[in-house]
C-alpha cells in the first residue's frame, strides 16, 4: 500500500529568491500537511551523502555545489499516496518538460536549479525524512 508521507526540499535557488512560502502554499493547496520542517545550509558532506545514489553521474559535483550554495528547506509532508502526489505536483526534473501549473514549471530555473526535490519511493521517503529529522519530530 502506498505510504502517506514524503520528503521534499525547497532548494537554494527557490529558497534564496524568496519562493519558499509560495511553494509551501502551493503544496498545501494540493492537500499536503506539514509534519516537520527546518531551514538549514547543507554541508558538502551532508549533500554528498544525501545524493550518494548519483555519485557516479556527471552532474554530481555541480549538484553538491548548488545544494550547498545557500540555505534550503527540507519538509516532511503528509497526504494520501504522498510520493506519487508530490511528484505530480512538482512536475518533471527539467522545468522545460514540466506540465503547466507544477512547482517546477512555475519556479524552477533549469534542470539542475530545479527549485524542489521529492522522494521517489516510500522507502526513500522514510530514509530521507530520517536524514533530516529525529524520530521525535516525525510523530
Ligand atoms: P532531484 O529531484 O533533487 O534529484 C537529483 C537532482 O540532480 C535533480 O533533482 C536535479 O537537481 C539534478 N539533476 C538530475 N539530472 C540532471 C542533469 N542531467 N543535469 C544536471 N542536474 C541534474
């Protein structure tokens, strides 16, 4: 059965240009409830660990540089069928390919500076939520 929680990160491009609040409002309108959030600047070691699955990809080093370039906002969200619903709400990785009305179409600059991250499975949603938040904040 699909889980009801997922993890998003409002990335440094969107957060630093003052789009965090609008993106959160967009997600709340799409039926998501905020369970936990914080504002932080990732260290190189945290960004490398979070994106370890992409370690061998050519975009890994620029991705880590981008994700550590300013503050970001990890958020645990709750809704029915959360992982799929969030991925629909944010749109394709490349904003040029994202559907009208999605977060990335509205707020992303490019395939790399794409405003927002979303977990791609229930298992990763759980793992990524624990990456940022202690169990006590996820009740
Ligand atoms: P995200 O959903 O956070 O997961 C991995 C990130 O790597 C992705 O968003 C983009 O920011 C980045 N990314 C993925 N593919 C590319 C690519 N081809 N070129 C540059 N960045 C990419």
